[in-house]
C-alpha cells in the first residue's frame, strides 16, 4: 500500500469532518452527566436520527424535511428505552 499519495492536509480535514458529530454528542453527554444522569444511548440516538433523517430526505426529496425528521427520530428512540 502506497501512503505517499495521501495528502496530509486533506486527511486531517476529513478526520475533523468525520469526528464533529461524535464530538458534539460527547460534549452533550458531558453536560448531562454533570447533572447526575447517565445516558448510555447517545450513539444509538445519533445513528437512529441519521438513518431516519436520510431516509426521509430521500423519500420526500427535501433535505429540510429530513433535517427536521432526524432529531424527532432520535427523540423517539430515546422514549422507547427504559428509564
């Protein structure tokens, strides 16, 4: 495998873009844990929201509707979990 053709600047930019949603979820979880609540389903809510938002955007043809549907799906997933 030839790693000489990889542009380090492009690699760093791609890693930052890919890590941003996980960073935002981790910061949110940090704030919630400071209040004494432990939420282990953050990743599941993110994945559920992303899949449902994408499917909604593809089926309706409107990215705005998909953007609105994603957090609602994540919230619905959270409501389905036991306390």
